[in-house]
C-alpha cells in the first residue's frame, strides 16, 4: 500500500512537471482542436494548479512521514511547483486583454492610404489588417498566431509590412514561418506611423471595407482572438 501511495504521488508530480514544461505545446494543440484561444491558454495553468493542490494535499495526509516532515514537504512541493510554473510560463496581463479602440466614422483611419490599399484589393474586405515592421520582435511573435488563426477559422488576415521593398515580404515570412496570411507592403513608412501612432504591431478589424476597431500590441490578447473569430459579436 505504501508503495502504491508513493507511486501515485510520483505520477502526479511527474505529470505536473510535464505540463509545466510543455505548456505552450499543449496550448497550441488545444487551439488546433478548435478549443477557444483563452480556454486553450488557461487549461494548462488550471491543470498545474489542480495537480499541485492534489500532490501537496496527498503528501500531507496520505504519506507515512512524521507530521512536521509532511507539512514542510507539502509546503515546499506546493511553492516549488507554482514558482516553477510561473517561471517557465509567466502570466502577462496583456495576454488576456481584448479592449481596443472602436472606430466610429473616423476618417483619419478609413481615408488613410493604408485603408485605401486594402480597398484596391477588395472593397468589401472583412477581416484583420495587421501592420507590422519586418524586424519588430513583437510582430514576429504575433505572426505565428495569425498563421494559426487563418488555418483554423474563416477569418481573413492581411499583413501590411511597413516598407517599400517587396523583398521584405519574403524576409518576414521566412523569419516567422507565417505563410497563410496575405501580404502587402505599405509603400510609405511615414504614413504607416500615422495610422499606427508609432506602435508595431497594430491590428485593425475591417468590416465591408471599413475599419471599425483598432488594437495595439499590448491590447490584442487571447480573448481578442476569440472575439475576432466571432466577428466581434
């Protein structure tokens, strides 16, 4: 019986450690299964917390050590597990934000040359327009998520690279391995800075050719992906 108790505790701790180390892979797998973006990110965290509580409680009440040794071991196990989780998978508040700027009849955006660039391609375009800089680290981090968004949903995504060089499209694709979105170059870097307010990446949602919503990078978290997939409904 004692061996079975130790085995169960060992399996719980090992499973917890595996989830912590493989958290990003688990989240991506869940996203590919069409589970919501926010849920896919939260489920591994919830699993780690649940297994940590179970392991610590089981150690405290089921393992045949002295009372003080069980208490100290359970506290250390709990603290170590949670600290390791948040060290490996830090939680940023920006990852769970979705609020941006609603655009209501603001011609600063819809008469801008970047919006007109989309209109030349599709005057009734509905989907995301993402403005990026080719060497921006945050832009590179966003691109694989956009790749997943295109592949798993019906959302159209156009990535506009702030550049006048056509070769920068191939450079950005190669750096990010994001080939599914459509790509355009802005042509004018100054004009892009105006519509982005100097922030890269900046994400816009367009409906029937008009910009209706805008996010900066620190506003476009997992709930925003869920919202976009639902057409901002």
